[in-house]
C-alpha cells in the first residue's frame, strides 16, 4: 500500500456510505492522531485502540450519524497532501475549509493539529487532509 492515510479516509467514507456503526482500521501513530482530532472535533462518536490485534494493532471507530435524518456527520473527507505531491503551508497560508466550518489536519513539528490550532500556535507544516 503506497498511501495508508488515503486508505484510512477511504475506509471511513465506505463505512459511512454502507451505514456501518463501527469501522476497523490498521493502526499507526499518524492514524491514531487523526482519530483523536476527529473525536475532539465531534466528527466521530468514540474510538478504541487495540494494540494486541495483528502486527500493528487496530483502531475501532464508532461513526456518528444525525439522530433525525440518519445522515453521517462527516459530509466530506478528503486527502490534500499526496505521496507524489506533498502540500506544505506556512501558518498564514493554511487553507480554511468552508470558511472555518470544517477542519484541515496539519502535520507540524509539534505533532498533528487542526488548522485553527496551527494558526494559533503560529506553526506550519504538511496539510494532510480536510473534514466537514
């Protein structure tokens, strides 16, 4: 697999489209960081890291749906930086997703953080993906 983050995002998209409650994804440190950001931003219901399962462990993510319309909370989930073309941005150039309603996840020297946190801490880095 050449792009594990794209695989992570695709598994979440596919699980939501199939209306699954839980999706299991092979674990890595970057995926754990993205999962924690999605949880803290309110895009997923809960998550569990199981480091004993398999070689590298498994992340179990409980997806969140609107209680009335049954639509997924995550409307769009996409990758910005790709293995063939990395996208880096200074703290002043980090993109705003839907004028601040969505989040961009940025990999900085201080770890993974949202676009708002990166602007607040005045750090730039690789813009990994966006969610809204």
